[in-house]
């Protein structure tokens, strides 16, 4: 892997950071995270600046978390020495397969989640990168090692994704060949994971805002039904919805949705 690729990814990350934050401080922080020698590298490599600029555009324009992580794993196939790539996301203790470039990655992920062991779980629980240069020689997870041999995987790299001091997922790279990932590949994976983390966090915030707006609309419609049917003011209508939500241990938006759908409150 040429260090030119690493330097171009840093440049693209800085550009994308500017589109996300619009502040010189964000740019400086991202650039400071990369060793100067790597950031300044300039030999010709397999990818040009256009590919990295396109990643910046894709992450900025992605609608929702699903599109965001899909852009990340697809880019990893271009920038990294990997046969497959994937992202697992975590929120409030739940683990979700966010995106994979091949169904075999989803199987590898799910088997680790179900068994509770493997490098993915180590990366998720300890928040540390896990590099398995030679799967056949790995002894920490015998069942996992055997399964990956069946899938034809020779080396694996897991990189945690952090945002706002919280672990939000793990980016993983897989190659059929042992010892496929060199120091540049690892450095690029860390940079990509950092930018992916910010993009995912931003997408989640956007989805939360949309959900909140939708919930307010539902509650407003439900209040309108109660106000018309029982000649109530808005404060009283909201109090009724809130009380039913508390008494039935049901989310307020779900109470509102049921009233809209059935014209009845939950019993």
C-alpha cells in the first residue's frame, strides 16, 4: 500500500471535516491525529484524489445511517488491501450489522455475536483495535479460527469507531491472504474509522430529529382527535395522552398512533 493513498485520505478527511464542522479547529484536530510523514507522502498510488474526494461527498450526502456505513465499506474495498469489509454498530448495548460487502461477512459477524467470542467482540467490549495477521496461527478463539478457515479468510483487522467519547461500532477488513495488512493499511483503516464515526453519529442525530418531528406530528393529530371528540383544550388532551402512556407503559408516540389508527385509547 503506497503512502500516497494515506496522504490522499487525510486530505479528503480534512475537506470532509470542513463540510461537517466548518471550523479550523476540527481540521487541525483531524490532521494532528496523523503522523506528519504519512500525511505528506506523495508517491503515485492506486487511487487518486478524486476517489477520496468522492468519499467525502458520499459521506456528506448519505441519507441515514444505512447509506453512511454502506459508503464506508464500499470505499474500504478501494482503499484497502481487503477482499471484504463490514461495519457493526452498537447503541445502548445492542449490536447491529450495519453494512457488509459480502454475505460471508454477515455470517462471520453473526456467529461471533451469537457465540460471544471472537475479535469482533473483543473490539466491541474493550474498544481496542484487533489485528489477526494470520488466522490459521490464531489461538485465542479456536472456534472462530476454524470457521474463518472454512470461509477462506487469511487475515482480519478490526478498528473501533468512537464518537463523542462513546464506542459506536467497529470497522472490519478481511483478506483471503495471511499478513495482508501492512502499517499503511492499518493507518488508513484508523483514519477511515474516525471519519466514519463522525458520519454515523451525524446520521443518527439526523434520524433522531426526524423521529422526534414525526412523533410530535402524531401526538398533535391524536390531541386533535381528543379535542374534537370530547371538547377539550390542548392541555387537557395532552394530559390524557400522557396519562395513558404512563399507565400502560407505552411510548407516547405509540399511544398517539393507536388513537389515530383505531380511534381508541389503549386499555
